[in-house]
């Protein structure tokens, strides 16, 4: 029976990858590198029907089988996909879907795949051929769309304008690496650029004028995503109460800490003072030193087991990726590629035409901000968690990506670094508390955008004033919350739940409690949904005692 279930899981995954080729490439599955997703009405209906059939098939299995972690996660993904298509009709309303798929389709092959470059170049050309089709399907779908949110369309316009320039950079990189294909690449490049221009004109002339100000998904869909996608038995009122409590606690702690910092009467001024610190010299070398320092501090603390041979490459951000990684960023290794590497990219500032912007950007590379970024994204944060997951069960790790625990862990470990005193710098605590405040405000805005019809302008104002960020920064966050309802929950709820689980583990283990054992057990079980995790943790304690 077990072999049959694995075959069923493989069949469903292959169906999803075949229908979502860009996602397949991202996962390290290269059977469909020559194509892009089909989003015409007939294809959409066929995919929807097949997803429903797979859900029914899983439901028909014995409960002991269907409740297994992999099958349960897969069923959830299928069901949420059906709901999003039927209830939100996002393909008829979100104009950003189409240029995003076009860009990532080429980008994943050129920048992230570990396949031989000539192979990737040929597959990238295949996908370039597909871009005019996918943009044309987008225009047709959007023509029938109703209640299109203006905020979504504005984001799509920005993406299309910047994306065209970004695609030109990708294509230049392709020609540089494989000069024999220059004539073919340039031929399709001109066609693709023309398709982007036509799509932009369509958005500006037809979609933007009839886009409206309503974009909330509603309380019912928000609660569905909370309970089904994130597996949280927490209603909107409880989320609101928790967010308000976190805001109050974070503000009190920020005020307390700021009062101790010389000559800085308010936390806003204390944070602003960090913008005056700017690193000198080569930024990649600066970040490399900090990464080594953080990794050594984590090893010395001995509060968890770091993965051996984790294949992380530190490098300057390629020019064509600086649109998506303006400061520094982590790029996960494809989970299904055997010898894949993860990357940490650092974006240099050379060539920035605005001196003021260069100075402001340089402060984002300051030592305290870089320390927390490395803790959150590398050691012992996201990279550590994902590497540990992948080595245990790659398929389960893939199905668990982006879960509440992943984002919660990334924010929990920042607090852990301060709690355990890894670095003697009060500014780290200031940044961690500010991160807690920002995470709670995002939950509050997320709730009100989708449950209470909070307007875009009011949401931006609330976030900017509450968190102490610029209007532009707040707008970008509001835009993402509008596009991805419930996406705010992991940073706050995941961190709080990990702290609750730690206390449960401490009480159950008694005098045998070990923080290292807790962290290692949590990482080992991090593929599990939160509703199962506590039971597994307690079982692990019992097994350890026996």
C-alpha cells in the first residue's frame, strides 16, 4: 500500500509540474523546461477538473493513509488551488500573473538552474517563444475580468515596465554566455519586447481605467486560507487580539530600550541613528566576514546542529537580478537537484546615478542590519532549516515550503540571538523589537484589508506611522498584502507558536530540558503542520526518556 501511495503522490506532483513548468524548474525538475504554463480558458477548466478529481481520490483513501503528512499537504495544496481559481478568479483579475510567469520562466533557467549552460540557453529560447502567447492569454482573460483591484493593476504596470528592462538584461547575459546563439536570441528578444509593450499599452488603456478600489478577499476566504492553507485553528478576532498585544509589548520594549541608549529619547530616533552607519570597502567582503562571524557564533553557542557541507555560495548580485535583490538576499537551492547550491547575493552600489540614493542604500548594509539578515536568512535561519529539511525527506520538504513554521523560525532565531547574547550590541535588540512591531502591524493591516475593507491609502498611512517607515515602503508592503492575503501570519504567529512549543517542551522534559535538543527536534519535525507539531514534540520527549 505504501508503494502505491508514493506512486500516487508522484503522479499528482508530476501533473502539477507539467501544468506549472516554471515551478517545476524552480524545484529542480527539468522535464518541462521548454514550455510555459497554458492559461487559456479550456486549459484552466481542464486543470481545475483534474485537481478536483485528485482531491476526491485522496478523500476516498483510508484515513490512516490520507492523513499522512505528504498526502495531507498535497491535498491542501490542490484544494486551495481550486478555491483560489473558483472564488477569487485571480487569473481574470491579477494582471501581474502573466509578466511574472514570463520573466521567471526565463530567469529560472538562466540564473538558477545547475544544468549545462548550452541546455539552459536552448530551453530559455523555447520559453521566449512562449512569452507572446502567455501575454496574449492574459489580455483575453483580463478582458472578461470583473472587480479588478486598481492596486493589483498598478503593481502589474510597474512589473511590466521594470520587467521588460530586466528581461533585456537577462537576454544580454544569455548572448554573452552563448555567442553562437546571438542571432536567434536577438530575433526572439525583439518579439518579446514588442509583446511586453503591447501588454503595457493594454493595461494602461483598457484595464487600469476600469480597475476599482476594492481588493479584499472577504472574511470567509481569509478564514479559509488561515485554516486550510496554514492549518491554524485561529479566527480573525484572535489574530487581531494577538497582533494588538504584540504591538503594545513591542512598543513598550522599544521605549524601554531607547531610553537606555545615550542621547536617544525615542525608538524612532534610535532607529534613524542606524542610518548613519555605512560600511567601507568591498561589500561582498564585508558580508562574507559577517557571515563567517555569525556562523562561528552559532557554532560556539551550540544551541542547534548546523548542517555539514551546506554548499552555500556568496557572490555579487548579477546585474539582471538587482531588480529583485536591492541589498542582499538568499536564493534557495532547488530541492530536487542532487548537487545544487544555495546562493547569498550581495548587491553592489557602483553605477547608481543618485548619490543620495547610494548613501541611503549603503546604510542598509550596516553591520547590525547585516548581522540580523544573516541570522534570519542563513545561520541559524532559513538556509539552515531548508537544508536540514531537504536532507531528511526532499519531497516532504518541498511540500512544506513557505509554511508558518519556516517564517516563524526565521524571526524566532533573531530573538534567540539577542536572548542568548551572541553579540554585544544593543542595536541588534532594537532592530529585533522593531521587526516584531512591523510583523504585528502587517497582520493587523492584512486582516483589515481583507476582512473590513480598509482602503489602500488608510492602510499605507497606518503601516507607515505605526512602524516608522516611508510611505513608499509602506505602499510596497500593502501591495503585497493585497496580492497575497494571510501572507503576514508566519512572521508573528510562527514565532509566537515556537516560543509556546519551547515552553511546552521545557515543562514536559523537566530537568532533562535541553535547548539544543528542542531546536534539533523542531528542525527535524519542521515539515509538519503546526496542528501536528506539538504532538510529535511530546512524543519525541517520551521516546527520549525511554
